[in-house]
């Protein structure tokens, strides 16, 4: 990936940083409160989550059959289906379509998979103009940044920063007033909608039963992107396929409440073929997803429906924000998905950016066991760098910890050894591999009795 940094390290907040005053933390808390109020109105919320989890598991188990069914029905409705194995092939298909139709101007609605594929960069390298039409994405595009959040790309920007960006780009002095900024952006984007020869949309769900593409949004820009240009290209990851319309009903109750705290988003577009005079193409993207699918230990992350709820409740994300994760996907789901998709050493630190508090799993509308996946990726990362002595120590610890008797005997032996070592004056200089602990600190003297022994005393 051309946009991938050389190293991905979780950035520490600067001295004096107050997470309670940060824009990200405030917005995340607000979104969490809205979500809580929205799901409180649903009596069978946990039943919906359980059903969604079953549907997603069934989808991944039968994904090839469902993708074939989707293709047949999509083609039957007048669309064209393409398959892309990676980012390069997806962008090649997209640019070939643009050249065939003499496209010079492209409008685009918000799509995380297009960010992953670096679609904008590819279009611009080809000498074409591409404009993001989601307001948050438009702001981020002007700033030359990546989204900081799945549903709120510009969550980290203040009104003053946005006013400065829009004023510089639109050539007029705009006040830091949300309504004024919105109207200015709307006037600018409307002309782009009307002039564009090609539209690009993402896909929230693709219904195999009917060949229908589903787009969920609040601004109406995706509907304009999908109806005004004569050439429309939809891009989706293979995991976005859904068996039936009845299943879609389940997800449409879960997604808006989890993402924005709404009962339903302002616009839900069901695209079942092109309108007269329009050409409709669907690019179905792998880009590492089949590799994840073939790993039963971690394939559960492909259940994700990209709501962003796990980010809003994550104490780490609230402090460091989305850009510290170094790539497109952020928060707990990004700390899992990015290493698996990129399959790169540069992302091995991401699973450690978690307190494992479990809030992400509680918030997930499809009940993904995110803490388990984070631990699994930590285990894999550690296994690549751990020494034989470290592995022996951890296996010994695991052996002792699985038995109450072994743990008790081991504790007594360690306490006695450390007390003797302290008497000899050597507890500050333990032998390797424990020596690393005492390089910059003293090891406290353990109590003569364990907690269990003291508890048993009358």
C-alpha cells in the first residue's frame, strides 16, 4: 500500500493532555449516550444481536455461494460485476471504466473500502478530478488527511479549523458557524454533482437474494452520487454480502442505533439495477479478506458492519484518536483488522492498544468477541519475538496457574527464594531473563504469607 507509513507506533498524548477536554473524547461520549438511549427503546436488542451474529456466521460459511447468487441477480437487473483480488486490480478496473467513458470528473460518497484501496490517490494520479461529497470526508480531503472515525471522519476537527479549511479552498471568508459552513459546502458540492461523469459509492450491504445494493447515510449525498452521473461504480468487500432481505431488516435496526444513535438514518437507498440511461458496475474486493476467512481463529472480525460503536466506547481511542492507529481502520476493530489485512510487521503493535476492558464487545451490534481477537493477535505478535527462555517461563507460569495446589507451592518457593536473595543483597540484580525487571527498579520484598494463608488464619 503506497500510503502505509514505514512504522506504526501508538502515539503518546502530549504532556498536560486532558482527554476529557478533547474533541474526540467529547464526541465519542456523546455518541455513546445517544446509542444507549436508542437501544433502550428496543425490548429485544440482545435477541437482534444474537440473530445478526448467526446471519454473519452463516454468510462467511457460505460466502462463495452467496457471492455467486449476488452476481447472477445483479447481472439480471442490468448491472456488471467485477472481482478484484487486491487494491491495484480494483483501481485498474475503476480507471479502465473511467477511460472507456471519457470521465474527467468523479464524485464519491463515503466508503471505507475505497480509503483502504487508495482510490482517490489512483484517480488523481490518472489526472482526473475526484471530490468527496460526504461533508466530513470533504473536510478531510481538503486537509489531506485520513478519516479519524468510520462514521465521523472529521471528529477531531474544531469548527474554527473547518472554517479555515473551507475559506482557503472556496476563496471566501467564512465564519466558524456550522450553518454557514454547511451552506457554503453545499453550494460548492452541488455544481460537482451536476458536472460529474462518474459516481463512486460504497456498499453497506449487498443482498444476494435480490442483487440489491444497500447504502445507509444521513446527508443525501450518496443518493445524488448514485443517481446523477451516467456511470455509477459501487465498491464492496466480499464480506458485505447478506443472504436475504429479511436479514437486511435485522441489520437496519442494529446499524443506525449503534453508529449514530438513530432509529433509522435519513436515507436508506436500495439499488436494484441501473436507471434508464445509466451504467452500473459493482467491484467486489478481496484485498486480504479471503486470507482472514481461511483462519477460523480470527475470521469473526469479518462480521463487522462498520458502525464505529467500539471506537466510541474505547478508552484508548478516546485519548489517542483515530490517526494514531496509522491506517484506515481505527479503534478496537482497526487494531484487529489492520494487522490481518496488511499482514505486515508494521502493524503488530496495534493489538496492544487496548485495556481489554470489554466495552467494545458490549457495544458491538453483532457481538464480535473483540477482546479475544486482540489477545490472539497479541499472542501471535509475541510468539515472533519471544526468546526460548521467555516461552519456557510463560509455559511454567501457565502450568502453575492451572492448579490451585501447584500455584500455592510455587508461591511459597518464590517467596522464600526472594527473601533469601534480599538478605544476600542481590534482589536488585536478578539473574536473566528476570534481570530486565531490576535494571531500573527494586523488586519489593514479598510478604511472608500469601493472601490465601492470611485469609485462612482465625
